[in-house]
C-alpha cells in the first residue's frame, strides 16, 4: 500500500490502520518494538512532537518503509 504522508495526522491514520490490519493492539505493538504504549497512543493521535527515532523503530517493526522524495519546483 502506498500513501503520501504530509502531516502527523496522516502518519497517525496510516499507522493505526496498518496495526489493526495486523490484528495488534497498541499494547501488543509497544511490546513488540520495545516502546511504551503511551508513545504508540501519542503517535496514533497525531502528536506532532513524537521522537523520530522511536517512530522509525515502530515503522520498521511494522514493515513500513519510509521513502523521502524531493519535490521539484515546476517553475525551474
């Protein structure tokens, strides 16, 4: 599944949907990737100040690849 993520809320929705598709609770996911359930909840609520390192750790555990694509200015 491919999805453009442009905000903390977009990431929150994507992570929540993927976690649920795997049949995992927030507590299950927290335990599987060595993070606290509070962090999982904060991320899934779209908290914009979640630590990037922990977020990347969680995405890796879920099997989600994060790819950055530079946008080009069409006026160049």
